[in-house]
C-alpha cells in the first residue's frame, strides 16, 4: 500500500493518507458493491470542490471520501460508519482516515446520540476540516447523484431540529471552502 504524508500545503502534522488507487482497491477487496464504489467516486468528486484552499489537505480528504463507506461491505445500517472506522484501523490505515470514515454520518453524532441509535458510545462529530468536508460532501450525494443542499434539507425534515440545524450549519461552514 502506498502511504503518503504531507504532499501539499494543507497537509501538516499527522495527515497521513493512502493513494487513490489503493483506496479503490481496498473498497473492492473489502466487498463493497459497485453501487457503493460509484457513490464513493461521486463523493470524491464533490470533495474536489472544497479542496482548493491551502488549509485543506487534498490527499487526506480524497482518501477519506473514497473510503467513507467501506463499512457498507458489512452493513447498510447506521453502524456502517463505526464498522468502517474499525475496518480502517484493522487494515493499519492512519487514524485520521479511520476518523473521517467514522465521523461522516450526517453532520455527526455525539457519543450520547450514538447510544440512542444503538451504536457504541463514540464521539462521531466531524472535528477536523477533512472530516467536515467529507461529511458535507456525503450529505450532497444520493447514490451517484449530486443534490443541492436545499434538497438535502428537505430529505431530513423529519429529523430532530437539533440535527437539521447541525446539518445546515455544516453546509454554511463548508461553503467558505467551495471553489
């Protein structure tokens, strides 16, 4: 596996990632369906709209976008993000990539919200810029189709107000980085 570190100005500190081809190979080897791979490609293309700023580590964000649904090789439930983070760790991938995968659902889940959803009590709130970009990009993709944020907001109208506000705030923040 081709691991890379700090290839562009936005990559500082512990921003390790894996090459795009290795990410795709891992998705396929883990058993993800063609639909999941196509979805991940689309999320990756949306991520490209947010990686022009020097504050963004393009390689890390791209790798996270491609691998964000690796957990769907084992589950299509909400637990796919937790499972995916664990798969990344089991594969020896960098922790920053495992956290992008684990924290990509909606605009995140607190540990308490995870418990209420029947998930392990982990902080699944996207904290880093890469985590936030991937979560937002995933919110804008249904299958392999890109939707506008207003359409996404209409699809989550039944969620609690707190989660709708969190999703909208994430979208507003991410627009600061859009090309």
